[in-house]
């Protein structure tokens, strides 16, 4: 019995250490009131990021801007202008989007995601859950379809008519891009997007 309890104790200790390791974030960027952290989750060679800033706009205006998919190519990272399409609209809080992303020396990436807007929580914050929906269209050989993406956006109202924007995501762009190269540039995407959003809501 004591031996079993000892084994269980060691196992629980290992789980606790794993959880702690997964929660260790490294601050990669801290500039222009934008912070970006990265970490490598357990059982993943790719890093994920989380980022945060605030903008000079009320929450309802920020959320309304995110509902307008036609504006996505103005601030999303490396999205090809004019490539954003709405594939399906269930309602203003539930829709499917297709975007094309370009980068030097790699084939164009196609991302198909579902956007789900939550109701305000007890603090008035609204969260957008971005779900992968890569299988709702046949694949196009002109692009590499991204099949692994998990992301959230969270908007929290602040004093003085400001809004905090929080973004967290992990994405595998697919194809033959080296993991080291992806991880090296992982903080650029959120920093660029939040910079553009701050400029939009000046």
C-alpha cells in the first residue's frame, strides 16, 4: 500500500512540474505599450504567444471593428489585400472566414476559421474564440492550407473609454518551413497586429 501511495505521489509531482513548465512565459517584446510573451507548450515543438495592449476606444467600437471581416486585411499579419472572404454567416457572433497569407520565399497559406463572439462576462469583457475550420472547403493546390490553429481575442473595458486587447494563439503554418524559423519569428505577428490596431484606434 505504501509503495502504491509513493508511486501515486511521484506521478502527481511530475504532473505538477509539467504544469509549471508549461506556464513559463518569456517576454519577447515590450515596446510602444505592447507586450508579447512566448512559450513552448508541453508536447509541442512550436511556440505559442500571448500579447496585450490597450487602445483609445470604447469596447463596443473595437468589437464592431472585429465583426467587419472586410477590415481584416488592414491589420492582420501578412494577409493579402482583398483576399478575405466570408464563407458562412450564422449570425453576427458566429461566422466563417477565409484569408490568404503571403511571406517571402514560401507558398501562400490559406486559413479558414470560425469566429465565435461570447456574451459579456461579469467585467463586461468579450472573448472571440477562433476555431480551425479547414475542412469546410475542398483544398486548392495553389495554396498550403493551415490545419492547426487555436486562438482567442479578449476585449476588456477600461477606464477613460479605453479597451484592453489580449491575443493568444498557436499556429502550425504547414508545409516544409523549419520549426526553428517559425519560432524565431513568432513574436512578430502579434506585435505587428497590435501596433496596427493601436494606430487604427488613435
